[in-house]
């Protein structure tokens, strides 16, 4: 018995092929190899450069002696979900960073029982707004904003004094005038 046939026999045993059938297949394989050798054909020409274990498993499957191997489980879905999750997390971090860089903040107002009085005012950003709209927002915030001629209402605010985010305490609120520099 050749080493190739012996390795096939070991594989059939590992796969659970009954001994009688494994013996029959080994005998058939030996006979085929001997016949080929008698005809001047090498075993490599018949078998190719085949791995004995793969050859034995394929032959056992073809004869219906073992179940088809389960298809290799693909981890593609797991990678897709991991990639999607990473991309969403990255987008979230980038958006959060942009909000922090631009200075966007969300303020909530919770009112308690009874009226509340403002103790101070934070100067909002007027830059990029049309002049009359910026003045209205300033007045609604309780600030004193310089007067804007009606012909300049569509001009865009390009600078402001005091700057955005300045905290004005209540006693000084009426003494500070917000100045807007316009373009257009």
C-alpha cells in the first residue's frame, strides 16, 4: 500500500467512513494506481499534485458517504456592521467637533414658579446677519443697539463691539451700546 493510499485511508477514518467502505475505496485506488503504472502513466498524472486528504474527502463526498462540508462562514456582515458603526461614530465626532469649533451651543430654559429677572446678558453673535434683523435681536435681548438708518437695513454685519460671548452684568446693561460695522 502506497503512502498516498494510507493517508487517504486515515482521512476516511477521520471523516467517519465505515471501515468496509474505506477498505473498498482504498483497494479501488490502489488498483487504479497500479493499472496506470502498468500503462506507463505516473500516479502524479492521474492524481495531479493533489493533497491526499482533500482527494479522500472529495471522493467520500462524491459517493455520498459524508455530508457536504458546511460552507465557510463569512464574516463579511460583521465587518460591514463594524465599518458602518465606525463611520457613524466618526461622523458624530466630526459634527461634535464642528459645533465646538463654531461655537454652537444649545441652551435650555427652565422656568421656575413666578417671573424671573435677568441678572446678566451674554452678547449674541450678529456677524453675517442683516443689520435691522441684528438690531431687533439685540433689542429683544435687552441690549442697547446703535440706530441703523432704514436704507442700510439690508447691509450685512461684518463686525461687532462688544464681541460675541461677552457677559454684561445687569447694572451695566443699559450703559453699554452694541456697535455694528456694516458692509454693503
